[in-house]
């Protein structure tokens, strides 16, 4: 077992990410808007992606629905990959 493996807290992993500045800027804006850390945004995105994959495996299509003041709906389906 390496020293890094011994030092790692159980149930946790540490990553270094190289992101284009445009993605990092967006990540910072999301974190600020939602009063979260950038790590929390990344964790939330991974949870969302896992839920998305699970729904797709079960035959669902992921979509967002908007309802305007008159009650009209507009649905947009979205594919991550």
C-alpha cells in the first residue's frame, strides 16, 4: 500500500482536475449562485449524471417542463451524451 493510500481518509478520494478556463468560470459562477463550493457542484453534477443514467436504463427520457402564467407547458428533452 502506498503512502498516499494510507493517508487517504476512508470513504473519500481527492482529485486534481485540469479544466479549460471557460468551464472553471462556469463552475465558479454556479458555486456562487447556489452558495456551494466548487467541489459540492462537481459532486452534485455526478449525482445528477448517475440519476440520469439510471432513468435512461429504465426507459425514461429526461426532460424539463416549463409552465407559463396561462398554464401552457413547454417540454424540452435533453441527452447528456
